[in-house]
C-alpha cells in the first residue's frame, strides 16, 4: 500500500481536531501546524509560545511541576518512546483551557532525542463535563447519606453495588464501601436471604414494585429484627433492568409490642413513604410535586360570612427540561389567611432539583413563622445556608413570600432577591415599584441576612401576579430581551376578554421568542381578588 499523500494526511489531522508539533531539542524553534497555532490562540506561528520550554509562563501553576517531571523523565529515559500529559493552558484571552499533550521521540545511539513530534487536543469541554458530573454525584450522595434509613442498590445477581453508611452499620460493617459485592447471604440466615433474593428476582422479571412490606429479618448469630421494606426495579435510561434498589426502615422495637402491631405497621409505612419520596428525588430528580390547584379563600369549610373579599388562584408551571428549579407552594394559615411562596433556584438539572428538595424540607419546619413573611424568609435562608456551607456548595434561590389575609384586607410581601409582582386594577397592569418594597438577599448566600415586609391593601387590587425570570428573559431574533416593562406594556395592549392574565403573559412571552419557546423554567401565579 502506498503511503498517504500530504493532502490526505492533513485532511485526517484536521478531522481529528488535533494540532501537530515537532521539535529538535538541540534547537530553540518548535514547529506547529496551522490548527495548533489556532488552538493556542494565536494568528501566526512566530508569536506562539514554546509548548515544552515556556512551561512556567503558559501553564497553570498547579500543573507546572507535574508537567516538568513527565517531560524530564521522557527526555532522560532511553527506552521511553512516548509521553503524555494533561494540563491547563493559560489562553491569551485569559481563559483556562485543558490540553492533552502527547509526544514521541527519535533518539540517537546514546539515547538522546534528536526529534520529538506530537499532538495537542483541547479537552476543555470533556473536563468541564467530568467536573459537573462529579459535583452532581456528590449532591446525590449527600442526599442519600442524610436520610436515616437503609438505602441500597443491587445488580442482577443481587450483589450490593451502592449503599449508604446506615446500611453498612446495620450489617456490622464500618464503611459503605465494605458492603460492595456482598449479598444478603453474607449477613442473614439462609431463610431470610433466600426470600429476599426471590423477591428481587420477581421485581426484575415483572418490573413491579414491592411496596411497604413488613418483614422479619433472621440473622445468623443475632436476635431477629423487623423492618418495613420497599423495593423497586432499577432501570437504565433505556428502560433495561440493571437490578433493584430499595429502602428499609427498622421497626423492631415497635413491632415487639404485639397489641400495637397493626397500628405501628401503618405508622411506619407512612413514615417510610416519606423517605421513599426523598429517595425518588435521588433516583428520579426530574419529578417535582406541585399543588395543581390552590384552594380559594375563604375556604369552603369557613364559617366566616363577613368577609369583604374572596380570592381564587391560577398557576402555570413550565419546566425547561422536566428538571424544574422554579417552584411554588401554598401554605394554609387559617380559614381566611394563606401564605404563597414562589422560588427560583439557580441553574437547572440535578443540582437545582436537590436545592428545591432542601427548601421544601425547610418549609415544613417553619410552620410557626408562616404568618410573618420577613421571619419566614429569614428562617428559610438560615437553614439553607447551614446545609450548603456544610456541604461546601455555592448555590442560591430567589424567593418571594406573600401572606394574604382577606379578613384584615391586607397583602404582606417580602422578597429575597426576587422580582416584584405585577398589579392589576381596572384592567390596567403595573409593576409594583414602590421604593418601600425592599429586595433582600437571595436565599443561601448570606447566613445573617434579614428581610423586610410591606403591606398592600387588598381593596386597591383586582389581581396580583408573581412570576420567575424565565417569563421575561426570552429573546427575539435580534437577541433583544423581552423584559418586564415590555411584558406589561404588551398585556395592557391585549383585548379585555375572559382569558386569564397569566395565560396572556405566557402567550406574549412565547410569541416574542424567536424559537416560540422558553429558555428557562417558567412559573406564574396569580391571586384574583373578587370585591
């Protein structure tokens, strides 16, 4: 076979996205391909730095010594034909690029390199993806380890492939990694281990869930215990079986009281259901639980008849990719009073969904302050900062919290860095821009942040609309952002029909977008006031 000609070789190198270099160590000059000059961020070869001699100038300080060591060993080891290194390159535009550098040498009879040639490829995107994946894995592990029950994943042979520390301790081990590769037969009596294996084989065959099963655990050399177990099929993203995963909650002490067995089993089943909900967040973070319909005020059970106003609520929630960082929650306070929380978590995907889960958990602990917006946001911020600082994570969420009280004719509003709402009166929409309405710091950034609230009389409004930034950050073909002011101007120009305000706003934003879709999560929530 004839060797490829120069044009074919250059075409192959171009397709590989690799820049080529060659260097004679006895000379100062190093030769680069045109693609490599471009990768280095220069227009001409003359201005480009020397890859192997300007180490202290062009590579990140943390990578310089390791690169020098690899290169020195290669140059001075007679039988080493190739070398390879990964390091961060200081690009002329002041950005950092990850390079993979490879080389091979021709040596003289003494072993000294007479010619070294190699390639450079920019692997920045891959490195960033690896870092992001590692961070998301850390967040998932943080959630799993924080749940005080036994959580575990098993392969098709019912061998443990992952478990939290609580599971390892239950099995008499010290670390969660000690359980990897073992089965229930390594810990339990054969009767219980065989039953567990049979259940898992059935789950993998039928893809059906074993829900809240009360089981007696028989150990080889310890006293029997009782637990409530739920197991599910573990599927890959294509729906193929990889094994099973489950959650087990020990209920031994309670079950020993025979006369309360039925009652206790139900109590712990309910508790186990709550833990399963958290586990679903870990295995299917994409799912979010939102209240589809917020009940009106006053409630239908209310005995109050002297209210001047009644209210109803409309909601639109549009996740960008099913992994919503925006969410809302209605918090009943009394028959005539309700709290409404709207949050917009930084970013998208797994990280944002886990922060949503953390905030939801904090809400349930702050029932004593739900009637006071400034206290409520202060408590949420303190709790979220504590979790994020402990985990070493930088994340935040804007939030706005409103308490509507139809008995006292008042709307009390406090904001944590969240856009202020849109007001409607007599078919005219305006932005709440009163200087007295203070925008506080976003949740999760400053532990000691304090928030202020302001009051709006209900009688001044027909409707108040809360929203997240996804509704006004859409851009047209000219890359012009819609913005809040254009959004309000457009809805004021709309015809006055029976279409809900938030539906109009959604249509205005979507029609403005050149792709006719949103580029971020969108949440719209309106409080309609009937005089």
